[in-house]
């Protein structure tokens, strides 16, 4: 935790995904102060016939950030904006085609390595 889940159209080259993962990881570390060893970035490649908005096909990207609860609203807004900007810069996609959302979980309900994760840094 944090886990950044990217629902995107299939076709990004491995080097683009690696660059996205690196940039998103840096954003998460810098903005919400998560330790590097807790940050995961996951890509779900979707074929064109699997993404629709308003009933019509779309090539939009949905990004879900799963984080431990306790960050300020300002930090969360900064996280979302910074991820959106990085995605747009690296992929060439317009920010109008990127939707982001955050889901927060109490630290007491998050584990890694069989151990409960600590409360998040205050930012």
C-alpha cells in the first residue's frame, strides 16, 4: 500500500510502462511520503472493445489510487493531479482522457509480509 491501479488500453510498450511506473512511484513517494518498498503500480491492459463511457467506446484511462487513510485533502488532490500530469506527459494522452480516484483504507486493515502496515506519514 499504496497500490496504483491503471486501467488502460492495451498497446503501451514495456518501456513506456516502466517509465510510467517509475514516475508514478516518484510522485507517490514525494507527495504522500510513502516508503518506496510499499509502492506498487499495476497495469491492466484492456482491449478496445472493453472500455466504454456513456455507452460509447473510449480509449480513456482510469487510475485508482489505493492508499492508507490519514492524508490531507490537499495531499490527495496533489497526488491525483501529479499522476495525471505524469501520465499525460509520458503517453501523450490528454488529461481530459484520464480519470482518477482515491480509495482510503484504515492502516489497521492493511498488511504486507504478514504484518500490519504502520499509520501513514502525516502530509
